[in-house]
C-alpha cells in the first residue's frame, strides 16, 4: 500500500465512497470528542488534491460526517444530527430524515434501498429515497452500527461497535452473527467488491472473507500502526483505506483476474468455450451440482466486469449459454462461474 497526499484537515477520514464519475468522496471529523475541521471532501484525481463540498449546508464543513453514499446523481450524508441529501452534486443540501439521531454508517443495495446505522439505536431502512425510515433490528446484539455494506446478491452486512459482524439475507428483516475467524469484534469498517469478497477493518487488523462472510482471514502480516476507520473500492477493484495517517490505496486490485485461482470442486464444472477464438459469439457450458444462486460474468484484462451472462437461482444440471461480443473490441477476456463454494475462471479470445 502507499499513502495518498491529501491536504485534508487534522480530523481523520471516517468514511469513503465514489460518486458516479468515480470521484472520491471523504467524510471527516471525530466520532467522539471535539470536532476538528470535519466535513465532506471531494477528490477528482485519486486523492492527490481535495476540495471542501457542501458549504451551503448549515455548517456541513464543520460537522462530523461519519458516512456518505451515492445513488445516481444524489449524495446522502450521515452526520451527528441526521441524514442530509444533495441532488446537485453537493452544492445544496436538505435534512431528509432521522433528525437528531447520530448516524454512523450508510449503505445502499441494488434495489435502491438505503440502510442507516446509528449510534445506540440500531439500523433503519428507507425504500423511498430517504423520505421515510423504519427500524430493522431483529437479531442484532449490538445497537451501535459502525459500518454497513451490501453485495451484489442483495445481502447486507453490519459491523458493530463490540459484537462483530452481522448479515441479513432478507433486506434487513433478520440478522445473524458471522464472526468465525475474527480475532477482534470491534468493527470500524466493512466493504464488498464486485466479486462479493468482503473486507473489514477492526480495532486491530484487516480481514477478508471470500465466502459471503462465513469465514474471515487476517490479511495484514504485521501489526498495523493505525486504525482503518473506513474502506472503499473503486470501479477497478482498488481498495482505499482511511486511517489516522491519511488515505492509503492498495497496489493491486482486489478483483484482479487469475485463471483457475479459486476452489475447484468436482461436482461443479466450467468447460472451455467454443469456438475459441470467436467472432462475435461463443458458447459456454457449465455444470451445477446443487440448487443455488449462480453467476457467469465476463471480465477484461484489468479485471473489470464487462458483461453478465447468468445471474439467477439454478437447479442442478448442465447448462449452455452464449456470449455475444459484438459490442466489444478484440482481445483477451475471462469468464467466471461462481456459486456458493465454487468459483472458476477461464480465458477466451475475441477476434473482430
């Protein structure tokens, strides 16, 4: 990892995310104690330079901005007095909900549902763009929610102040604890990448899960000299970490594609496509061993997802699907089959 020059105030970064143009947004302040130069900041050059956002929000530049998410052209900010919303890229803001509640974290799923984690009051859900909110705390053992994230399957993950991580597979109606492998249950940050891999920063270490949170593995080999308050992943899979010492970015992408680098189970299989090379259509065959969600996606050489061929629940059986590359340029691509407990990647060549 390397540190990014920031020019940010003395207050540490508390939250990070990207807007629709892949500009980096950062909220700063102090969760407890005196606020020192907090607010919402934007960088258009991967963190080299920053500018303050939202000076028209009744003093947003001095608030503890503890969470930020984007939905199309709308920016949502969680702060000490509630949730604020801007529909003009941060020029003007309105207080849109949960007034006088200390908002610690925000997340949004693919359906546009917004989840808000609070200090001491659990989690709230809005299904109408922040106009109305409902409590969703069944199964939670800790009401202080430091971080939230949602993956492509619609599952939501909540990091808590003392009780580790909880997962919901039904839009927050029920929560289950998933701490297997965690050596510290004081969670500061959690994020999911496009391959549904999870990363979490605790009070001591950083952990990764490649099986939807069922198991966690520590990924830092030495003791960290700083706390990771927030994590964000850009469209290329690079991991950004907000710490006491500024913002760091990973050298390698978390979604870098490697051929056949995952678990290989005999009961599942992914066959070589045919024809290969192809122009512009090719066939992909695969075998599913048991009923469950399956995805078949195409990636370019940078590890960026460029197409989804399959994304659905499938019963056991052998399947054949076609991918039409007529909208893409010639080159090497990868296709990946992923189900619960199985993931395999193969290479194919498009010639136009």
